[in-house]
C-alpha cells in the first residue's frame, strides 16, 4: 500500500506474489507486470499506458493445465 501525505494512496491486490519469485519472473510476462505495477504504485513515477496497447490489448487464450498431482493419484 502506498499512502502519500495527500491521502490519495494506491492499493494493488495480487492473487499470488510468487509470480515475482525467481522461478516465475521470466514466465508469462511477469517481469513486465512487476515493472508496471511498481511504476503505478510509486507516486514519484509518471505512469501512462501505451495508447495502442490500451485501445487494443493483445489477449491470448488461456490454456488450462490439468492438475497432474490429482491425476497421478488416480492411476489405472
């Protein structure tokens, strides 16, 4: 939480901070997410989205990965 003196703080909520762990930082553009998040949280940094990306975001279809641990417990 960033709380400057003027009372206009910012809050970012993440599902898991492990996305910034050494094992995951290089995957799924997690480094870019971290950089954007930190720039947005710091009041001293100027923050502006790339207008092309903001107007037409490049969203990929999510590919679900099966729960291999659960599948391993149900061997035939």
